[in-house]
């Protein structure tokens, strides 16, 4: 590696702004109008281009129905938006707009409050050429480019992070537009290749070896670097030949050139992806068939890059929310668990499969002034930052009530009153227990939460019974009268398992089946003398399909 381009700061070209200036800035630099609307079509968020299209100041648009403007007043547009609201996934449609005397292409995808949508006036690009006709029809078919853009939008809309966005993009571009492609992004000292794909399976394995290898210095002559610095697309008749001309005779350059030749030479098209004014990725595509990239190809890739830009912004926003939620959730979990000769404790947390949002599952354990040990497991409804913040609030409030000597039932009632007053939309379930280390007596109560499981040894487990009180924050009718606080003695050597329902609930599967599976694993956990190992054994042993929600487990063993 050599020195970076002299005008660059943190590996970005001179005159560009980093993509971290915020989602609002990124949306405002979009060339398309963007709207976020609720289920009644009221505008929640709008970018500068969206406000310009409606010819109103942005601050005047919040809460106004999108359908109240002439541009969107047609019955067809309303019907399409209603279809998008019920689709549950991304949707692309076109509508003719009489006030503009033009067609409008609209891309929608679900939002927590309704829909996100962005649009382009002028309709879909028509793409010519055999391979570029994505439906396999004649070269002059108008649906090829449109279908490709739809596929790109659908593939990228729910990507979890930037790398996933770019990897999914290569799966669409090859073989739709190219025989092989690579994507580079700016790093600290050089441009780094993060994704690659080849249409041929054997050569695809070779292409994958380029990922993370052979970085491009910012001052170098490589076509991808040139596009990164200029921010403009570039076509070449012989991409590999052009790159090899500028390689030196070092071992690394020789190996890189040999790899490119094996992947295949031919016409190339290199396109920048710009986010918030900065080039955040460069897409290089090559055709080994010798078929040149046309003007419509270049126009199509500009549209593709725009889709990728939106997907990268969305991934940044989601990841930022995840990081905040993870930090809040970590603050809601105890750094250490109490350790004594009379009682051993272990706990574990399993996130939902598929990298979903952080949920509201949590656990706590601490010593009380009475000498007893308090154990708590809870599940706050919802996901993301709101659920994580509420989890921390509940944990701290419940700790205060328990530490004051209120006991499990009264502490849960006081917490429920607090949440119903301060957070009227919040709902949670919690199971709370206090263990007398000397006698082994356990006093416990449940606010709508699954009762603990007690295991005395292999083949000897039971699910505690006892009437729960209403969930935390619930203001509806109370259950039938009764104590709500229950007692039993945890025998020497026995284990008690407190858990959230995400550990055993499975879609379309009877709850008793999942619970029975959990009880069997709890019995088998005695094969693991170490409580930490036993906890991991159970978390890993539940069926993978059950990981549709996050889950936590707290295990206590009386010595």
C-alpha cells in the first residue's frame, strides 16, 4: 500500500461528505421524492425533493394526507397504496399523473407506522438487448429494466447490514447484466473489495478469493479507483486488459492480474454508488461474451445504484438502532450474578434467528438486605430501542421495590401501577422469586409470565403451578381473586429454571409440546455439572425453528 490521495480525509475523496451526517441529510440528497406515510396516508416524513413535488414547505406537510394533493389524487394511486399496505413486502407500480403529463414509478416497502415510498417521474427505463431483457423476451421489450429494478428493490429491502446489501446485489447483477462483478468500498487506507460473483461455479470460487485481497490505493490508476474519485460511471471495451496495463511487476500485482485473466476479459461497466454526497461503493461488471454495455445499460445501472443507495441508508439506520438497543439491553442485564456456597446461578440470552431486532427479554439476580436472593426474568412487548429502554426502566424500578422488602407480589403490583401511569402503551410479563438460602424456601409470583420449572434430577421435573396476576401495565379486568404469591422448598441439589416464552414457543406448534421439550432438556442438563454449561446446553438444544423470538434463561441450583 502507498499513500492515499492527498485531498482525502479518512479515505474519502476531496469535496465529499461522509455518509454519517444522518439519515435526514442522506434522504435530502436523493434525486427522487421520498415520503413516509401512516396507514391513513398521512405524511410522517418527507425529503426536500418530495416537498418540492408537492409545492409546499416541508414543515407544513406533516400529518397532511398524501392523497390530498393533485399529483396523488387519482383513484388508481389510492388503490395501489392500499395494496402496498396489505402486501407485507416491497411493491413497485406505475401510475399516469395528469398534472405532470407523465408516468410515475413508485417503490414502496413496509414501515412500522405504514409505508415508505420513493418515486421517479417519467416512468421506467426501457432496456434493450438480449441479456438485458430480464424477462427473456425480445430486445425491444420494455419490461426488462423495470423487472430488474423491481428484483433489486425486493432483494435489498430487508438486508441486515451494508455487506449483506452488496452481496445480494451481486446475486442479481450476475448473470442478469454481467458474467462477473466485484464491489469495492472505501477503507481507512485503501479501497477494499467486499463482494464478488462469477456466473461460472468454478470461477466463482476464484472470484471469492478476491474479496479482502489486493486493495486499491486511493491515488492508483485502476478504473474502479478513477470512478471512485470522479463519482461518474465508466465504460471500457477490455476491462482486464486495461487493468493489467497499469499493474507493476510485484508478486501481488502479478497474482492479481493472473486472477483477472482467468475470470475473463471483455467489456466493462463501472458504476459509483453515492450516499449523502460521498461515493460509498463502486460496482465493476464484466462481460466475457464481448457484448458491449450500451447507453441504456449505463442508465439502468444509475437507477440500480440509486436503489443501492437507499438500501445502504436503510441498513445504516437499522444498524444504528440495533447498536442503541443492544447498549440499552446490556445496561438492563446484570454484569455479574451473586455467588455463594448455598446457591449457584447461571444465565444466558439467545437473540432471535435471522438477525432480527433486539427484543425486550431480560433477567436479573441480586442479594437482598434480608439475606435472601432475588431472581427475575421478564419479557417486554415489542422490539428495538423502545423495548430495550423500557426494559432498563422496569429492571431498576423492580429492584428498588424488592430491595425495600415489598416481596415478589407487592413489588410486581407496584411496578405495574407505575408503568400503567407513566407508560400507558407498555406491556410486559415478569416472574419474580426470592430464595431463602438457609431453608431453601422460595416465594414467587408471576405477572402473566410462564411459571418456573423445577428439576430434582434426571426424569424428575415439574412445572410450578400458581395463579398469575395480570401482566405489567395491564389495566383490563383482573383475574379471579386469590393470593397470587406462592411458596415451595427448593431441595438440596435441585435446579430451578426461569425463562421467557421465546425459548419454547414455535409458530403453529402446540405450546405444551415446546414446554415438554424444554423440560426434557432441563432434566438432561444434569449431565453438565457446571451451571453455565447446562444453560448453554438448553439454549442450544431447543429446536432452531423456535428462535423466532429472543429468549433468556436463568438457572438456580441449591447446594
